[in-house]
C-alpha cells in the first residue's frame, strides 16, 4: 500500500477527503468550490490524500472487494497514525461524506468534529448511479493501469461498495446517525450523486448537527458565507478540544 498526501499550514489537524468519486485526488481540490489546503491552512494543519487507486492519483493498493469502504478508512487512519495524530477534525467532499460516517463508526472517539460538503448518498430515483458512473468513468482506466485486476473484479467491487448497500449513506444506518453525538456540519447539494434529501436527513437525525445555507455554491458571496460558517464551526470544536 502506498499513500500520497500533502500538508499545508499548522495548528489543529484537519483531515481532508477530496471529492470526485473513486477518482478523488488532491489535485482535484482545485476544481472544488473552495480548496481547504488554501482556504483553511491559515489556522489548521490541513492534511489531504489521494484516494487509493484513483485515476490520476498516486495512492495505490489492493482492490478489496469485501472491504470496500473499510479499505479507504484504513488508509485514512493509517496516514494519521503515521503522522502521530490521535484526535482530528475531518472534512469530506462528495464520496467523503460516506467515508466520514465510516470514520465515525470505526474511530468516533478520535474525530472531534466533521464537515460534510455536498455529500454523496443513496437516492431511490437514481438507484444505480454510482455503479454506472464508476464502471464507465473509473473502471476501464484503472484496469489499464492494473492488468492484475479483471473487469469482473471491478464490477464485484462496485457491487459490494454500492449496490449491496443501496440505502441512505451506504456506510452506516439511520440508527447510527441518530446516536452519533459528534458535531457535524452539512453543506447539502442537490444533484443525483449528492441528493439533498439524504444530506438533510442526516442533519435532522444527528443530535449535534448544523446545516449551511442552501444553495451555497451559487456565487462567490454564498461560498464566502458558507466558509465563514465552516471556520466558526471548526474553531468552536477545535477550541473546545484544546480547552
């Protein structure tokens, strides 16, 4: 296993999970509504990593058909362990939403607070969107790089990751979110891969949740206001941890 990561700034650790589905990379952060390596490094030690096996990324490892989401969580926690970090903040875009819930399930005692930015989730109106997107937009290029992996294995991986978990946020159930006391801030979106209804359901279920203005990506001023909310949320929780 090889993990490529970058750091910016200093202060309380903030783990960043880029968006872009299975092609999520640090470089892709430059195309997001804001890049936390730039926007938040004035107050935090921002740490971002390429997703394992992302096309265009530099993190490589096995394709774990039976441990899809957990394999990614292993990488995230392994990186933090390597850096000597115990307690941390986390921000995830897109696919980072389900990954954050899995982090909270696996290592909730280490997560001080979480920001879910236009999180992915299941929508009954588009039940197979993630399988279709990734079998076409990730699988063939990954297969070309990794001839040791067959398209049948890739299809099984996507089935295990999405099709067999086709509900809610894929990684946890509603009872888990209802019982999760970690502070979370949700910035919802409303496209098929980032369903508004699912994002809002997590915010309504989680007892210590906040929600940003919506729609927050319409223009620069709204993005600025959303970032102000993020900064206040992170500062409050990091400050409480330090205190």
